[in-house]
């Protein structure tokens, strides 16, 4: 679902870049590892500040990143041109990620999946594109925040079937993720680090 002008402003400025680097540092702390030399995917990259943070904090060799909004993809492309071959940007939908299965060493979601109507489908897609043993790192906005009257008035979100912390944890487990670390803040924001287990003899190790 696309965002209104206020949301675009909140997520497209240098304060957002600074906050996103802090979010990325906390995710690395929770993950207990970098992906040095690996390739990452960022879903819903917006203006692309997360790409810089993933390259620097998680020591990725390359970051692929996409957004549903083509204008934001172009803004990110301009901002990140100096990164050359380290970054690949494209337009795509979280519900149908057009890349081969088992492509990435990590997938990052900074406040995107709660915008997706078919959010469970997005989680399935993220699981599919991760290599076995790779990690999904997410910072998410929970239903309690979205349903707050002030947020409802000012921000655009889908109103049906949003998720709380336990819903999101359950959906991650349902597609096969192993939860490594999860946290919630004030019932409103969630932090998730989950691993796609390595398959043993045709089934996934838990
Ligand atoms: C809250 S903003 C976060 C942007 C960026 N990740 C950040 O943290 O600054 C949500 C982003 O998700 C994108 N988005 C919404 N639905 C999407 C979908 N189905 N597939 C891909 N991106 C989507 C929006 O265009 C927007 O850029």
C-alpha cells in the first residue's frame, strides 16, 4: 500500500537515515553476526537509507533493494549512485518477489510488511529467497500503533488483518523460520531476527 505525503516526509530525510543506522546496529546486536562478504536484500527500501546501513553495519558485499513505489526507487538510485556495483535497485512487490529462491544471505524489512495487504504471503516470499542458514531481520509496526486514533488520522495503513507481536512471531514460525531473537516495545513496535533453517535429509532442522 502506498504512503501519504507525511509518511514520505518521515521516511525520506537525514534524521531517518540516522535512526535507521541505529535500528540496523540493534538488529546486528540481536543477530550476533554480520554477513561479511554476503549479499542482502532490502524489501521496501524507500529512499534507500537502509541500504547504506546494511552495507556498513552488516558488512554486506552487495545489497539488492526494491520498493513498490517507482518514484522512491528512482530517488534511492540517485542517492546511491556513488555505491556503483555494490547496489542493485528495482521495483517490485513484497507479495511476489521476482528473484530466484535461495538467493540471499540476509533479508531486511524496515517497517514495510505492515503496509502489505497479504503480509503472510510477503513472509513466505522472504523465506523463499533466503539461503538455508541465512537470516531475516525486521523492525515492524504493530497493530496497536496502527489502530491508535492519532496514527489512524495521520498515517495510511491497511486497516484489516494487521498483526501484533505474537501474530508476527507465529507467522514466521508457520513458514518455517527459527526465531533467534525477538523483542517488542510498548506493544507498538517489534524487532525480529529469524533464521531459515538448514535442511537436513530433505526436512528443515529446527
Ligand atoms: C514506512 S516506509 C519504510 C521505508 C524504508 N524501509 C525506511 O525504513 O525508511 C514503507 C515502505 O514500504 C513500501 N511498500 C509498501 N507496500 C509494499 C509492497 N507491497 N512491496 C514493496 N514495498 C512496499 C512503501 O512504498 C514505503 O517505501
